[in-house]
C-alpha cells in the first residue's frame, strides 16, 4: 500500500492533539486528549512526560482506527509541543524529572535573577529572550545536586516523546532551533549553542542536545511503540518544531509581514520576517527560528496562561465547578460572548489586567491580575468583555513596537488560529482594537498541519515547504474593522499601557505580603 498519509502530533499544555492528513493536506481523522497539569501551589507546575508518551500513542491508535488505515499507510510522523520548559533524562532516555512547563513553574526565578544581575544584557542579546531552561538547570545544580549529577541531557517535552517512540538513547538527544529562544544557552541568531553563555551560567554544554533542522528524521517507530499505536515499525519520526512555529507554518505564515494571532492557552501575536529581530529596547518580542530556511524567523510575543484565565473565569464566575466548566467547553464561552455583544467598547469604563501569573512580554514577574474601574452597575458580562479586550490591548502595544522596528512593512491583516478563533465576538474586538481585519482559517488548529508539512518535506512528498503551506491555507471568514469602534478603543489602549507602571509598586508590595503570610 502506498504511504499517502502523514501524522502531526501537538503536545500542548492543556491537550494533546493528533491528526492524520492525506498528502493533499485534508484532515482525515483527529483525536484529542486532555493533559494533566499539576499545580500544587503558586508558582508550582509539573507534568509527567511519560503520560504524554502514552497519550500520544493512544491518539495515534485512535486516528488510525477511525480512518481504517493499514499499518503501512503512514509516510512519516512529526511533533510539536510546548516551547518553554525543561526536563531531564539519563543515558537510557529515562525521565529523571517531571516536565516543568514554561513560566507556570517559577522555582528557577532566583537563579535567573542572579545571572541577570551579572550579565543580563548579554544574555538577552545572544539568547533573545528571558530564558527558562538554563535557570532550571541551575536550580537542579544548586538545590538537587544528586539529580543534577545524574542528568545526561536536558530536553524539551515533544522531543522526549519522539525519542521514546524511536527507542533512542541519551546520546541521540536533539532539539530543533525553534526552541532555542527560551533555553538561555544559545546564540539564537546563529542557531547554535553559545560557549559565552555557558560560561555566564557556569553550566556545561555537554548536558544539552544536538541542534538539528526541524525536518530531520531523528529515528524510526520502534516495535514496542508500533504495537501500541497500530502502525508498522520503522515509520520515520521527524523532529518537528515548537507548537507555535508549527502552527505558524500550518497557517501559511511564510511571507514577510504576515501577522497571526494564536488564541490558545498562551495567546500569541507574531509576524514573519526574513531576518532575526532582537527587541532589546522593549523586551516584548522574541524571535523564533522558522523551519523553511536559515533566514526564516517569527518574532512573537505571548501572554502567559491567557487561556487558563478563560477557564478560571468560567469556573469562578459562571457558577460551575472545574469539571462542569470543562464539560461545557465552547458552549460556555459562546453564552458569555452573547452577553457582551451589546456592550460598548471598554465595557463601560472597566479595565482588566490578564497576567495572573506574571507578565512575560516584557518580563515583569510581579504583575498579577486586576480589574480597574468597576462600579455597582457592572455585571458579569462587563467583566468578561474586559477580559477579552485586555488581550487585544496587549497585542496593540506589540503591534506599535513592531511597526517601530519595521517601518517599511505594510501590515495589512491578521490570521487567527487556536480555540479562541471560533469566537466571532472576540475576533471583532481584536480587529477593532488593532485596526486590522481578522481572517479565520479553515481549521482553527494548524500546529498538527504544520507538523504534517515538515514530515512530508522530510520524506520527499513536498519539495517546497513554503509553497505547500501557502497552498494549504484557506480563509473561511473575514472580519472587518469598524472605524468608529477603533477610534473609541485607542484611549483604553493608552490607559492599559500606563496601568503597568502605576501598579508596579503595589504588585511588588502585595506579593511580598503574600510570601510573608504563607
């Protein structure tokens, strides 16, 4: 049987998604599973990497069964996953630690602050962003020395899962360049590890994986993994890229000046450039290495846990417990959306700060959530609309900075993907705030398609990744800017920006009190 199918796996913070595609980019079958996130206290977050391995195999088995696919029908599998974070393995590819997801777990913060004090400017110049993995490694070194001694390699979650499927050993460890921005030990513009930053951190580069292109075949499906997922052993496994980069590729973001909004667990605003952009002035944008070429870059900003804030609102303000809120899913948010339609811009003078776990772009860990300006006349719908608007205000600041760095580029429209892309109300708010039309793509989830494009390129099914991505991008809806609303929103964008400076001292004082009273 011809190998006419490709599989993309996206290992997210909240869910694991696996999609089976034919070579024309059509989704034949999809499977989704929830991902357990353990948060025992403020600044603590852990996930079990082997749970993700098991779920990945389960979802592959499900899509193969749904499509009634022969075991030999898949040409290749590629992986995407959470971009920030770290985990440790030994020489046999056994997990020595949980997966610590991004900035949700902040136990490394002390060690980051120490290095920032010694050489923060150089750290950002070379690395490109506030790092996550390097200070985690320092945390292990200082607070868990026995574990640190046993660490053979530090890995990213999706790469761990791919390695388990291929039965790799520690010396085979790999990472694709899209993840480098948040490691803290790389010369990201050169897509290489940095001896200078290794010296700054006092950490050995030997504990880091080799850097390979996203389209590298890193191994082949093992007999054990094949038996659990319904495929034949020997299917090529392709490195893939971080979930955001895979989603950008799957959304056709391959030409300079294109913009994208990823309305997901971590809301993301990004563009495509043909050069590395270092935002040392504002600290809002980080440049991620794209898979198409050495000059393919995605400057992006993100809001830590913005999608988690949606879930939190549903649980706390919609009268549902956690299980009920999850069961209600999109229906709950559709009901909330409907209640906001007739409210004016700015939710009648109500402003929300959405950074419940600290601001990351720019980095300001002391920031917390806040509603400002509410009165007895404000109702639940006002609070929810303020939440939706706050993400748009953050994006507006980012767009202003981007235009300052790239004055020759005419930014014209924004594609939207992710679960929030299904909200017409939210898309309209963002279009009005930013002053740019919003384009809804055929499939809101594009990360698994990006994986399929990389997998197809790796095995020769697609000779040109960029052209394939353009061809597979289909716009199904367009939301135009309402000029009167855009004008009314601009004072709120300004007040939102000013709020961070004016509240900084209060946030720091409150955090100090909370720590002293804990």
